[in-house]
């Protein structure tokens, strides 16, 4: 049974984050609470303390939060900038290889919501063209003075964005195009990776590494060791240790990205037993 002090700390975190049965966790609240309780029951003191500390920085943003985030990103656009273009294309920021394999990505679900918000905020802009794929540009080969906006809900390392832009430039690029990247949440690693590209970047929330960039964690080396100790029982490949490419992210969107520490999303132990992850992918 959990110590009363730990339960109190967990309760206080849930209160601070606004995670209640009537909040955005509605429908998942009991599962998330139970998952953390079960997690803490099998952890030692250092491990529990680290997870509670990380929870303080955890960003939970499901689809119910997306509209506000979309509006926030769009508010950073200047009306005159958008009015300079003859046409605006809203496209999902996805890896072309994933689209060929029919792997669903979160960017596709944002395309039409983003287009609708642009039309609402800037009603004078008529030629807003949302598309499920960059292939829509094949229908506009002779386009002039166009803005191409690639959208996603979360950008982690930036690898998907780089692949997407390369595929666009190799197959659909026009000298008349201006390219923007539009993301609700972006990791500092992705921001750095994309900083050398000739594109404008718009986003709502910037997140960083949960341990290495956390000013509240004094002994970061020990914290990493503790996390690696937690992970040794999880059924994950090495590339996901500390999150994909060591991202150390603390983020759950409509789907938890693999950049997040796997203790929060991995649902299987090395011995084959089920692990009740609070935010499974």
C-alpha cells in the first residue's frame, strides 16, 4: 500500500495540473490515477521522487485543447503577411514513407481545423486550400505566389519535419512558394534542428528536456541514472531510452509521442507482463 505522503503528493500534482474527472482527462482520469498509484507501489523512494518531480513539468494536451492552441499559433501571423499570397495551402507535416504505409499521423487531423481557423480570423482570405497530402500540389503546378503551411501537433527531434520538407522540395517545390511550419508544441531539439532551414516557424508551446534542462533538478546525473534504472524493466528498444533520440520529453498530445520518457507510455515489461502506463501510445 502506498504511503499517505506519496498519495498526498500525487493528489496535489493532479490538483495543480487540473487533472480531475471533469477535466481534459475525463474518461481517462481513473485509469491515469490508478496507473500512477500502481507504478509507485513497485518503485523505490528515489524513483517515486523523480517521477513526481517530472510530473510537475508534464504537458497533457488532448484534442479538446487543440483549438485554443491553433488559435494561439494563428494569432502570431500578421494579417498583411497572409494577404500577400494569392493562395495558401494547409498540409500535414508527415514523413512520405508513413503515408505510403498508411500510418496515421496527428498532423492530418489538424489540417482542416487550421484552415477553418484561418478563414475565421482572416475572412478576407479566400484561397485557403487544405489537403490530406502534399500531392494536392500536383493540381496546382502553375501556382504563383503561394504559401505552403505544414502543420503538426508536436515536433520532437525535427526528423519527420526534415524528411517531409525534403520530399516536398524534391517533388513539389516551386520558386513561387513560401514555406511555413506550424506546430502546437515543439521540443527545443526540433527547433534547433530546423533552425538552419529557410522556413518560418510558428508554434504555441516550447518544451525542453525533462531532466537535462530542468533547473529544479540539481543532480541531473543521478536523475538520469534513476530513470535508466526504471527503464531497465521496460520492453523498449535502446533508441527509445529516455525518449526517442534521448529527447527526455514530458508531453502527451492526442497521442503520446515516443520522445516522451517511455515510463509514461510503454505498456509492457521485459518479462512479458503488462505495465499500466498512465499515457499509453
